[in-house]
């Protein structure tokens, strides 16, 4: 199992930006289907990055939608 604190904890205290997207990390945690862990997420200033339990990148979602 991936240790999220070991992998992402320093982003919270150093102001370092995420390698995949040029934004600060503000939170991270596990995702589940109500029974089992399905992966984890990393919240940046404007996006939620999704990963599998093995650490494979799945995709990115904006945190906010644009209003026209």
C-alpha cells in the first residue's frame, strides 16, 4: 500500500508545486467504493488528480466550473 503522507506530506509544508501540474497541493486522501479502497486523490489549488491504488495516474478534474 502506498504511504500518502510519505509521498505527499512535504508538499503541504514546503510550498512545493505538484510535478504533474504547476499548482500547490492542499490535501490528499483515499477514494473508495463504499467497501474497498479504489485509489487516492491529490487536491491542488484548482484540480483533483486521481490515481489508482498502485499509483497510476487516472485523470484530473477541475474543482470549480466556469460560469458563462
